[in-house]
C-alpha cells in the first residue's frame, strides 16, 4: 500500500505492511519517514473491530 500524496510511490517497496492478527485485530507498520536531524521514524498501529 502506498501513502504517497501523488499516488506514485517513492520506491517499489510498500509504505506500510498490514498484518492480520485475528478476526478482529490487525497491525499496520509504516510508513517510515525522516524527522529532524535525519532521524528515521516508523509508525506502528493496532486496529480492532468493535
């Protein structure tokens, strides 16, 4: 999946990885981006169905 603003990914690698943990839970790892001073940060999220 790509989160690129213009719909064109910066590389052939995915921006984020979706992983199904159960019928009601999955994780999203990514995207990664550069912060101040060149520090690389990757977002991590857990989503649950209600």
